[in-house]
């Protein structure tokens, strides 16, 4: 009678081998010649209008108020108050989902207004509460600011 394959003794997966011979060492590199000061290494002269040229006197805007970023508070309030028409989705750049919410309201002639209203209210709260993930970025994946 033959034995089942699972009952046969298994062969070791790793077999002992001879250790590898040591790697040959690379020949030492000759030392680099002493550095000479060339024209490329000299520090350039700063023009008199350097500060105005590069706007160093203008303060940088704080991180929270970068132009072009969308507001988390605006998105949340639009979702809670105008979620029935998908206003928060249009505001954040998700135009496809905004049209879906608007069409649900329009096609049902307002009879199914509560579906996008509840949907928008839940999303509005999520935009206000969530700090990471899908609910914290707009359609261009830029983080929402307060």
C-alpha cells in the first residue's frame, strides 16, 4: 500500500552549504588633489536690489490660509444646509457626485428630497469631524483648511 504524499517525510528546504569566500578588497583610491579656489567656487556678489528682486521682505502667508485651498467649515455647512442639491460636492470639485445628488432631487420632483438631504448632512458632519482620509481633501487631493 502506498503512503499519502502528506505522510512522507519532507526534505529540508535549506541545505547547508560551504561558506562563501571573502570578497576581494577594492584597491585604495589615491587621495584627491588639494582644492584650488576657482571662479565657480567664489561667492557671487549680491546685487543691491536682491531683497526686492526675490520678495524677501514680503511675509509668507500662514499655512492655514493658502490661496486656492478649500475650507473644511464651508464644505461641512454646505453639506448640512444645502446637501439636498449637492452644493458641498460642487464646492469641493466632485462634480459627478454633485450632479447625482441634484438629479435625485430633480428627477423625483422633490418627493425624494430626504435621500440627498440625509446624504449631504452625514457628509457635512464628516467634513467637519474627520482629520485624515477621504473627508479631509478636495477633488485635487489638496488638504482642506479650517
